[in-house]
C-alpha cells in the first residue's frame, strides 16, 4: 500500500512498498551514486521515487540497514541464481523475505549462466568498481582484472594512479595459473567488504534538501527530465527543489564570463544588499568582474547602508540566483561541477 506523504515510516521493511524502499536505498548510497542510479531509471519511476524521497523525513538506522540488507541479499541471490546455484539463492531469499515473496523473486531470476570468478563484480559500473578496488594490493587488482572483460579491465586500469598501473600490469604479465582456492578466498574477502560497506549504519534523512543535492550532481538532461516530470503534478515541490539546488554562495562556481552576464541584469542597490552577508571570497570574485569604479560604488553603498533585515538580503540573493539559473538554462552561464558539461577548446 502506498505511503502517504510525510507519514511515519514503519519499523518493518516488509510493510514498505517498492517506491519507498527505492527512496531509502538512494538515501543510503549518497548523492553521487544516487544521481547515477536516477539516470538509469525510466522517467515515470524517477518521478515517483523523487517525490517519495522529498517527503521521506528521518529514516531510522535499523530500517535503513534492513532495506539495504534486503537489496544486497536480492542482488547476491540474483547473481547466484544466474550462475546456476539456485539452492543457495533460495536459502538466501527465504532468510531475507517472506516465503511467498521469496518464491516470486526466485522464479524471476532462474536464468542459468556458467559461473565465473568475481561474478558479483561483473555487472558493476566501471567507475563504482574502481572506487571499490583501487586501494587493494596490486596483485589482487591484477587477479580481478584478469577475470573481467577486456573493455572493463581497461577502464579500471586507466583510472588507477600511474605507479599502481605499472605494478598491476607487471603482475598480469607474469601471472600464471592461479589456485582456485586462492581465487575463492579473494572473492569471499571482497564480497564481505562490499557487504560491510553497504551496511554502514548511518542514520540519514530524506526530504527536499536531499533531492536537491542529488540533482545538483546529475547531468543537465536528467535534471531537466525529472523536474519537468514533477512540474505537472507538484509545481510547489519543484520550486522548493530549485531554490535549494543553487544557493547564492554557489555563484563562486560560475565562470567569470557568466558573472559578467549576470551583473548586467542586476542593479547596484540589489547587488549591494545581496552582498551584505556574502563571504569575502564571493565579494572579491564579483568585484573582480566589475570595473574598479563600479566596485568602489558598491562597496560604498554597502558601507553606508546601515542595518537591514536578513529577509530582505535573502530575497535579493534569491532574485540573483533566479537570474543565474535562467542564464544557465539559456547556455549563457557555466557552473563548475554541474552535470556532464564538457569543453572543447
């Protein structure tokens, strides 16, 4: 049964529907990984999960652990079932889910393929896999790369530091047939570490700020698709997200040409008021993109302005932020670290 917005979460994960579980899982894996996950979903699912995430609230650590554990168990069961070890998959599912649900899931993952070493890593994204194994010993990395596809192994190798690349390549070149028991031991260790990494018991909260942070890290096309999908059903939520996605201090991330474009649309009184509570770094960045005379006038206005209401300052800052976002959408402003922007010189 779907959860009502902001309704208190139950203690038992089996009482949650799939959308709420997906939202909790995105919260658990953090904004960067969540933004990648959102990109791979179809728009209808993204819209549902994003709305649920925005209304999630505080998630007790035990409930979060249970959801992550269920996801992990399902993933591992899927891998073992896919490799032909259906007895183990069935045992794992029965321990994680109620019997009817376990039977249903198992029936969906019974396609058998030949077991290969490190199969639980085979479907991982190269970037995530690199993060997971880059601190391993070069011999361990070499062993793993030998059991991945050449394309994926090359992507991992390129992401390693130069010295480690050389060490790994030397070990691959000199590697002879490896004892199967050694391979299984390395597999068990990595699988256990992956499980521990997923099960970190940090209690987190969902809500609009979490959604904004995730979308800030997503590429522009993903963000636009999600926001347009939400706009038709919940325009107020879209406005809340937009206002948190880019705050006044983030103007530090705007390129100089973009700041100059923004300043053309802001009058001196508005700018002086907005800069009243800005950091010295941001003030300096803006002043360096103005003429010396104009910067001096703004500084004088700020000095002789006297006490002002913080609400007035925030309102001025928000109006300038709205200008930045409008110019960004038009392609007149570039913001460092926003999505997958690439430059061609």
